[in-house]
């Protein structure tokens, strides 16, 4: 297969996979509603948890993470099969395509979620060690504060710090991943600017795992 054709195919496939609106589909099939008209209006896992219940919210989170992971992991396997070079750079573009697909979903008129879960899947495939640390921080912060937004922001910062430390130790052999991590972390923080304002004002919505099943 021609390298250019393979690269283009991987990008398009990753974008289309990332754009699958999991919570929107669940809302239509199981609740007969458009989730964009309820709660925060977002199609991410947090709003799915609030509007659709714990089971569908958690399932949405897992599937949204899975979109990013599968896009990068399968692309890596394809590149190895066809012995394509520049793997780091190509996987970065593939990961970006999956995240972009989630945020600007072609299935929802180029609108979507904030990209946190899909980004998590991408980084799980790219930099699992740094991701594991960031995920631990996310879990602890959300468990203690019940603020998913705060957990997401601190996890993004932790991911950058973790990848920076790893690069220090290995002589910056993954500097491409580091730059990509910084860009996505900044984007996630910017997407949470309204949440940051509410956190500072003390009126940010907390998450609850009680109530709807």
C-alpha cells in the first residue's frame, strides 16, 4: 500500500471513529431523547452520567476512551505491518484526528464534547506510563471533590508533568509526544474555561453516582 494512501486512510478512519457520539446514540436508543437538550448540553461522559444514569454514563466514558485508544493502537499495528517510518509523528496526527473527531463530530454538525475521554484513550496508547499517573490523579480528585472538571484539568497538567519527567530521563527521545501532550492539555484547559469560572465562584456542578441507574 502506498504510504500516502495509508496515512490518509488512517487519518480519515480515526476522525470518523473519534466522532461517533456515544452518549447521543445512547440517549436516542434507550431514553428517546437528544442529550444535547438536557443537563449541560454536552455529549461527553459527564453529562451522560447526569442525564442517562450511572450505567450509560460509565459505558460512555469507557467507549469514548476506547475510540482514542483503538484509533492509535490499530494505526500502530498497520504501520508495523507495512513497515512505515516516522511512527511517532504519524501516531500524533492519528491521535489528533480522533480527538478532533470527538470535539467536531461530523455526525452532529461538527459539534461534540470536550475531548477529555477520547484524549485519555489516545494517551493511553501513546504514553501509558504518564497516562497512568494522570488517571490516578483524576480518580483521586473526582472521588474527593466530586468535580469532574477539576479532575480533568489537574489530570491534563499531571500528564504534561509526567511526560516531561519521562523525557528528562530518556534524553527527550519522545519530544514529539511531549509537545503533543502540551498542546492537548492546553486545549482541554481552554475548553474548561467556563468550568474554571464556576469553580472559582463556588457554583460548579458536582457529580453524583447515586440516583439514576
